[in-house]
C-alpha cells in the first residue's frame, strides 16, 4: 500500500515552516475544521452519512482518497473500427434488431462471437437514437473488463463506461457524481457486473427505464437469488405496473451457449425443455435466436474441441495414507489426554461441556472434515485446554483434506504441505512476542506427536517420488507435454493450457509441482481462483504467454477468451453439463483438445452423462423455437409465462417488503475469540454501518488485535479490496493478539479506520457484567457460534452521529498520544 498523503491547503500559508511543524499545523487546522463541522450536526443523525460528509471536509484539504484502491489500467483502442458480422452472426441478430424489437434469447456455441451480435444491436439502436443508453451486464469482473474492451472497438471509448466493484473512486463514475444518477453522465454504454448493476438499482441511482437495451452475458445464471434474476424481477415488477406490457422498458437480450438454468439437472429431453422454458420466463424472452440457415458458415469458423473422457480407477497410496491416518489418530489421542487432564477444572466450573470422540470414518470423508471443523467451534471455557482444542481441530481438518487428495496428487508433494503445517510460523505460533508456559507445553506436545510419525511419512513420500507410479499425475503430465511441447504442438511457443480442479488447494499445489518439474517448468505455470485478487494481471500474463499453463477453479470457466488456448483438462472435477460445455469452450485454438481425467467413478459417469444432456438441450432449443413461431402454441406459452412471472414477482416483493423484527433482548453479550476464549468486545460496541456491514467503533481495541498484511509474508501482497458504492477499502486482516485466530478485517472509510469483525470466528457468550433488569440468561447462549449477524440473540442498531462524534474524540486523543491504531489502518497515522 502506498503511503497516505498528508492533506495540504490550496495556498502556501504553511510553506515557511519545516516539515514537522507544517505537518502539525496542518493536522491542527484539519482537526478544528472537522470539530466545527461535527458541532453543527444533530446527535440523532445517520452516522454512516456523517462519516461520508466528514470525509468531504477532509477533501477540501486536497486529500488523495485513492491510496491502495484497485487501479485497473484497461487499454482500449484510440479509434473505432467498423463492425462486420459473419453470415451466421447476421442470422443471430435478425430477431433482436428487427423493427418489433422483441426480448430475445440468443444461443450459440462458445467462441461464436455472441458479444458482437450484442454490439450490433447497440449500434443499430444508437443509429436510431444517439442519446439512448445501454447496459451490458456480466457475471464476473474479468468478463466485465473483457467485454468492455470488445465494445470499445466499435463504440468510441469516451461513450463507454466500465462499472464494477473493484474500481477506485476516481474510476467509478457513479462515485464521482455522488450517486446522483445517470442524467448527469454523458456516457451511453455501461458495462456492469451484475451485482454492481443490482446495487445501483436498489439504491435508486439508476432505473431500468433509463435504458433502451439491456444485455445479459451468460444469462443461464438468471435463477433464484442470483443478481441476474434479481434485476429481471425488478424489470418484471415495472412491467406489471405499466398499462402497456413494455411501456418505457428496455429491450432485454440474453446471451448463452447453454440455454438452461445453471443449477438444474437434466434427465431427459422433456426436462431440458422445461428448463429452457424456465429460462425464457425468467428473461421475459419473446424470441429464441439460434443458427439454422448458416450452419455451414458456423462450422467453418467454430470447430468444437475434440473431447476425451478417461477413467483411471483410484489407486490409493496405502503406505502414505496409512501414515497420515496414524498421525491423525495420534492427534485425537493427544486431544483426549488433554481433555481428561482438564476435566476436573471443567467440572469444577459447573460446565456441561462435553466432547464426543466417536469420529466418522473413513478419515478422508467429508463427514470427518465437518466433524473436525465443528470440533474447532466448541468453547470449553478453559483457556489451558482451548488452544489444544482449536489447534488440533485445524490440523485434523487439513490432514483430512490431504488424505482425500492422495489419489490425485503425488504423496511427496502433499508431504511438503504437512511439513509446512507444523513448521510454518502461522501454525506454530513461533512469531508471537509473548507466550505462556502452558502454550509452550502444548505446542511442544503437538510437535512431539508429529516427530513420532515423521519418519514414516518421510519414507512413504520418498518411495512415491522414487517410483513415479502415480497414474493420475503421470497422465496429466503426458497430456500437457503432448499438446503443448510434444508431437501435437504445431506452434509450441503459442500453445496454452488450462487445468480445472475443484479447490484452491489443488490449484496451488499443482502449480508448485509444475514449476519444479524438469519438463514442465518451461511453461511457467500459475494458478487462479476466486480468492486471487490480481486476476486480470494473471489472465493478461496468460494471454501474453508469460504463463502458458494455468491451474484454475471454476472462476474462469465462462466467457474468458484466450485465442491461443489449445488444451483444457478437467482434472477429477465433478461438474454439470453447463460447466463442462463452458470448460470445453475455453480451448479456442483450431484442433483444440478437451480432456476429462478422473479417478472417481461418479466424476467419470457425470462427464459421460453431460454429453447426453447437451444433446437433449440442443433438441429442446429446436422444439421450443417451433412453439414460439406457432401462434396458438405461442399464446399458450405466453399465458404460462405470465402466471410463472406473477408468482415470481409476488415472492420477490414479499421478500423485499419483509421487515425484520428487532430483537428486544437487552442483555449484554461478550464476543470471545474461539482460539483462546479471551474477551475481545461487547455487544454494545457493535453498530450497523452502510447497510448490512457491522463495525466496532472503539479505537482502544488495538490491544486486542494483531494486524497482518492481506497475504502471508514472502508472497506478493494483494491489492486492497474496494467495496463499490460504499467508498470502503479493506486494508488489513485482523488476528487475535493472543492466539492469532482470524477475527475480521480493518476497513478504511476515507480517513477513518473501523474494525469489521467476522462473526463466525467468535463465541457469543452472556457477559458476566450484564446488569439488565430483564436479563433472561440461558445456558445455550454460552455455547453459541453464529454464522451470520442476523441470527444473533440481540439487535444491532445503526450507528448514529453521536457515536461518530465520540469516536472522533477518541481518535484525536490517540493521534496525540499513541497513533498506533491508525497505523494499523494505514502507513501513517490519522491526521487530526
């Protein structure tokens, strides 16, 4: 993060002072200005709005509020080029560009250029009405940037706006205009992510009525509570309010290569037709556009990748797996011993705390993983035992995951992860400045457990590395070499490959393997998941050839255009028919290859069934298109659609209007760290902030937290996250000062730092200091772990201006005395 810039006035009244005195004078001037402003604000005013207005006071001192926010430098052409569609694309655009302007669902296979069909529709509308406004909506940021670049090739870039949640304040046109709406904006084409578009609609910053055409990319997501469907429900609500069904509403255009709902299972052709109709209803489509006349032209440009499905029966590495299971059982025995030694103390407190050590089997099953996770959420109320409980639960969870991967990843690679678990500072706690004797004793005991099994693990890993007999990884390597650098690689310098895996852990582990393998390291492998924040940088490097082998989760399954990608591998990854089609579509080169390599019978069976489901979907498209062209069937389908939409809108409005009743419980609750049970803050320290966020507004909490960068040391620190529409930045992750349990994050709102706790990381216990006259303390409150704020046994009130004023005074005091709290928020203290 770059240093925070000090506020300076427009004139030079401080120029004669040296740096330290000038800084102090500026700070005093800024503090007085802010205090004078706060004195004029009513105590009952909204606190969230007050912080925004207070930051405007700071803006007058010329402060740069963009430090650390995500800057995406998107290169766009300086001049536009004419759009020339291929014959099959012209066929696809006929319905949407006709004089009737019907809502249209456009379906065609991946890599067919459906985006250009949407651009054609935008250009046709712009020719009729230069002032018309358009929304192009995508599901992910990477797709949003990609489609923005495509649109800017044919529409002047000054007329096109990129709108997603990772833009800085300077890049976000709606933030710049103070969310005043679209009437002040000169741009006409807005490329949104779905969530950003929905947020702006909900805040009434934009209205669907302001747009002439709305395009939904990958529209098969329009179902349930997905942002696509929420936007369309808003559209349908407006539609039913108007006297004319399409009165002042935009034309809707959906693009997809798989025209069924995403989260559905297709059993036969009838089910495929039902799911297609459901998508048509959700998108309010009147026409279904697909290629029928220009199939030969389509095939000349879009050649489907060759598909290979290979099943390699699971070959368990018994020696290594057995060593892991022995280690896990020893960890459980250690925990039982600690539990028995603490039992007297537990019982002496009159607690009903009890552990059940009858764990599910086998240890590689998800049931065991869940059992170990649940173990870590329990509160023994005995600090001397709590460390063993929480830490052992983490180890068992990780070991269960590793045990499950022995059939897909070589043991010697997994062994490296196990060693890191016990030796890494984040696990061992060796970087803590102070540790109790009890902590040292338990840590040594855990280390001894590992040491007793280390030789067995080392030997099993060594055997695996020596024999090189792992079927799955050997096959994966041979396929990559064959298609990228071997016999099938016509232009080996251009070829790229994507390997899809189920989890981030597998992607990261396989990247490590590829970069140390003598044959594969030339490909400069990398990995990308939803948690990786520099996704655009990674994808650009992949396109440019800086990285030629990319391990990925589902985050890049859809829409990503890599022309030089020749090989796509699904590596033991169970996916539905839409995901399989989308994965296959990432192989964009001629003679592209798609492999499904699995050691799981269910995964193999699903891949083969998905091929059949795709054929059912193709037949369903042809049959439903005939219904839409038949006046009688079209009328019946229209009545069915209206009934379905009315029910959906009714449920939507009911859900929106449902007012959550506040909880009248006036008891005081304590938020305790799950790792060490120490009290961190109380329920009366929590406030609602900017809608659904929860913050703790107490600077003195700096002594409870240990701040760390957003990534471990030694790795490139990720960009600070920017929360769109709220002018908030995530600057640091927060951990318990005693045991390093992850507790939440620090948010920076302009010049203010606030603690944003993660509720699932705390035990919520009835506070011993509760003095409520209506206290109804019950034992179950003492043990609760809540996954979300809405489930808590007390209501959290919105922050008021009075609380902000109190907080401001505390910050001023800390800034003079210590400044360490704001240093957790930024590289320099707050300037008050």
